[in-house]
C-alpha cells in the first residue's frame, strides 16, 4: 500500500510511506552496493518518547541536508520525523488538522537569516499552512523543533483548494510556492 516516495540527496536510499501499516520502508538504491534494490529497514511510526503513533502516512519529503525524513500522517493529524542517521523516529508532532502536503527547506547556514535552522511547510485540506521550525530545542537549543505558526494571507482564510507546495530554492528567506484553486 505505498502512498508516496522520496529519495535521499545522494540518491542512495529511497523512502516509501505505507499508509495501512503506519510505516516507512527504506530501500537501497546505490547501484554499487551489494544490497542494491533491497529493503534495508522498515520504520514503524511510533514516537519513542511519547508513544504517539503516526497513522495513515501519505506524503513524505527528504530534508535536503540529509537530516530528517518528514512524513504527513493524515489519520492522526500529525507529522512524523525520522532521523536519517539511524532511520528511527525522532518525534511525531500533532496539531495540523487534515494535513495533506509538505515541503522542507535546507538548513539556513550561510544565507538568509543565518539561523542554522530548517523550515517545513505543511498544507492542510482547509488551505491553512503550518510552519515548522527545526531545532535542536531545549536550554542550549537554537530553534523550537515544533510548529511555530501559520502563514497569513491578507483578506483570506488560508489558500482554498491547495494542491501543491514547493520550497523556493532561490529564496534567502525560506519562501515557498503554493498552488491552489480560488
């Protein structure tokens, strides 16, 4: 029951979301590896700290700096984060009602605001777009590692009929393109 797929920046690992089993399958895509085209791991979406389950995973994206895989979990109204270091669930954050689409930026190191953070945009079925700011969080953290708000559009309540979202790679300030029907 694959729902979506994303490939790592080095193109050596493919992630596939599995909606009915609440998991993500990782497949080796390195043609020089002895494990080429084999499943290397299946990660079940359960937060190790809270026990929260990511249900109904659909769309997923691989963070361009190869840090996390972000997965929209439609049935649990949440977003799961899998660390690419060991392919384990890092956290699952609830709070986005009916999430559908997701896009993620590079970590901001030498341009833009130079915050050393990355951002993700999650579009919901009602047209609202929630903004995630990476961490690490805590006493010595640099970011919230959580949702920090929603995109505001003057004179509108979200972007009705949102059908696509894509990070603007040339934006120094974490911009994104949103396709929607008005």
